């Protein structure tokens, strides 16, 4: 049986066209240095910390809302209720933020991450908000 020379490239292009729309194009992460400027804009995002409540209580980015990554899917109405045009998410190292980004994107939210998450935020000496009555080590 003789194969047409264009059959394989055509099949590959067709398959790519079917699969690629399901893969969401990821937007670039936001550097910690850019967070303050972005949060001051009219289209400021919801800042979402997806670490555990204990990690959040030990210090977090000012203005962040804490919804642990493993509870996010059941609490999406809280993200929606924030009425923000997009979500900026972080965790400790980025792994839980990756998971949260997938959940949020699948639910239709525009979402980006803080590059390097909390570890980079702290390493750069960025401001840390503490619950009242708790002093920062910084």
C-alpha cells in the first residue's frame, strides 16, 4: 500500500489543532518587584495565598487572601465574589500555586503567579504582613 507524502504532516497538523486548544497558554509570572505596582492599578488582581492557614499566619504578602490549595475548588465562589479582573497566586515554592493556577484557569479565571512564590519574596526582603500581635523577624 502506497502512502500519500502529505498524509503524515496533515494528520500531525490535524491532531495538533485538536489538542492545542485544550492546553492553556500560560502567561508569564509576575516578579515580586512588580507586585506593588500591579496592585496599585485600577485592574488590580485578587492576591491569593494558597499555603496552609499556619503558613499564612506566620507571614504573608500584604493584602493577600488565604484559601489553601486543597480547598480552592470548593471555595471558588469566594474568588468570584472578590470582583477582581484576575488572580495573582503564590504558595511557598510554586508547586501548590501551579495546582491552584490549573483549578482557577479551568474555572475560567485569568490567573498568574508570583515568580518564585514565597521563598523568593522572602529572599528579596519584600514586606511581610503579620497578623496583629505577631512581630516579624525581618
